[in-house]
């Protein structure tokens, strides 16, 4: 049986040394603009809008069913012989917007807690759908485990819940929040939930992390690493966005879900859609000579257009690899369950 160890090392080491990568995007304030306090349930926000508490739920799904650390996701790949196990699935959400049936944007005020951060620079929430304690999420299940024990599958706040007919959001740390956080903190001192999910502290944040185990019907095993983040965010010797206001390639997916029922709907990452088009094969390199000595199961995309797997990944997330622009109309990775 062929193992994946040497390729895992080559793929995963690059996750933490890519220069100039940072999270970018827009955001909305999650607190009352005058007092900085969250509105109470059923009270006006000062503009005449009657707001009530909401909980926006997130999950991973396959064929309309929620999946997690204990589930084997089969039938993937060109021949349908690939089985995947989720090891780490985390992503940042920002620029959360709700709309009514007429397309009018509704007021939104986000809570502040250990998974939701607000400042004058903007708001961001971390969705973490996996622990590091069970099934394929356990640290021993993958060579380069980086998951955390804590999980979070919800964003909370205030809005006109009964009027919501559409939800939209960006997948990533807003540029302004990233710039402020890295400029004013160390990696250890960053506020929660921004003390994780960065390429390196100087290079900025990853928007989306999906690590997974891979097996095929022939008994071969491997690993997958899909990490989406912005590129060209700083010159050599500078921290991310220290010398500029925007990254050259933003790579922040945008999502719009129509006919969304906030009281019962769940935003889901469709695992099969996110992995569509991948052949689940990567070159196997000799660790001494770095020459290709074969192929084996694997997926590697670190938001670099030169990586073959990124073409399919970018398509699923509605990203243009040449410009870093996002199209919500072309995004298929997120849906409603």
C-alpha cells in the first residue's frame, strides 16, 4: 500500500510559510452605532426597526444530510471510488446581510462573544464545525492536525427575523479587521476568535480551512488540504497590509442564498460540491531529491493558482484565480439545508 507521508510534509509545510496572504472583505457593525450596546429582544434599534434575536445555523452536508467527524463520505472522484473523512473544517464569516422578499436590506446587529468579534474596523465570526477529539477529527487521524477542541456552528444577533427572505455573507476575515488586528497584537495576544487560522502572523489569515483524510477502493490512503486566503498582501519584510490598504488577490468568497427561512434554515457547506472536479491524485516526491516518483491520493490547494487542485476549488467557491474576484452567482459550495 502506498502511503502519503512524504507528500503530506511537502504540502502542509507550505501552509505556514506562504508570504503576503491575508483575509480581506467587507463588514457591518454588530453593535448599536451610538451606544455600542446590543439591542434587547423586541426593542427598536433607534431607526424604527423592531429587532428580535436570531441564530443563524451552519453545518456541513452531503446529499442534504448533516455530516461530521464520524461520517465516511463516499462516491467522490472521477470513478466514484474515493472516500473522505472530515478532519478540520473552519471558516470566518463577515459582511452578514439579511434581505426581505422585496430585496430590501434589513438591519443587523451582531452579538459579541468568543466566536464573534466586533471593533470599529468591522465584525467577523468564526464557524468551527469540528473538534479534535473524535473520528477523523482526532489529532492522530491526519499528519498535520491543527484543529481545536471547541466548536461553534451559529452566529447570533438581532434583526427583523420574520421579514428575512434572503441571506448573504462573505467567507473570510474583513481586510480592515485583519489589518487592525495584526498591527496591534501578537499571535498570542490577538482577541478571540482571531488567535487562530492565520498562515503565519506576518502573512495574515486564512479565510477557509478544510483538512480531510482520503482513501480509495484500492486501499491507498492520503490527505487533503484546502486553505483559501488572500495573496499579494505585503512586500517582503512587511506584515500583511502594513504597506497597503488592499491585497492584490482578495480571494474572499461571497454567498447569497435566496428563499432562506431564518427560523428553520441552516447554511451548509456542501462537501460534494466543494470537492467537485477534483481527481484526488497528487504527485509523490522523493523527500531527498524532490523528484516525482509516482502518484497517490491527495488534494492540495493553498489559494495558489499554479496548484492544479485550486482550479476546481476556486470554481466551487465562485473565485477567479486570475483576479481574486468573487462571484456569488457562480458559487456552489454553500447552500441551505
